[in-house]
C-alpha cells in the first residue's frame, strides 16, 4: 500500500476571480489534484487580501474542491503596533485596493 504524496500548493490569487491567465493554469492544477485525491494529499494556501477571499468564495472552493484543504492566510498586522500597522498593511491595502477598483 503506497502513501499519498503531500503537496503544499501556494497561490495568492482566488480561482474564482477570472481576470488573469495564471488563474487558468492553477485552476487546472486544482482540478487535477482534486481528481487524483487517492494519490495526493493537498493543502492549498492563499492570502485573503491579495486574493480577495470572502466567506462565499471559501464555500465555493469547498464545494468545488472537497478533497483539497484550503488555508486562507491573513496578512493583517496587529493594530497595537501602530506604525507597523500603517506602513505594512493600511498603505498597501489602500494602494492595491485602489488599483483593483480601476
């Protein structure tokens, strides 16, 4: 009896935001890993802000890829460290949020 191969798959994007060509490639990989669940034990890691993940997209992922473990990382900095919070989170959130809306 062979063991499952463990795969750690990191993509910061959301597979349900069809705005870029790289999404097609990594969705195909997710489909492959989902089909081959008897061979692979997959952890898919993504980033909440960059990928624009919300509760609905997390549910959609669980429905479409039931054999893949989804881990959504939060990049948010602790507000108690005010300067770090401003420079490492809020400014970037403003810049990238503004860029995504255009």
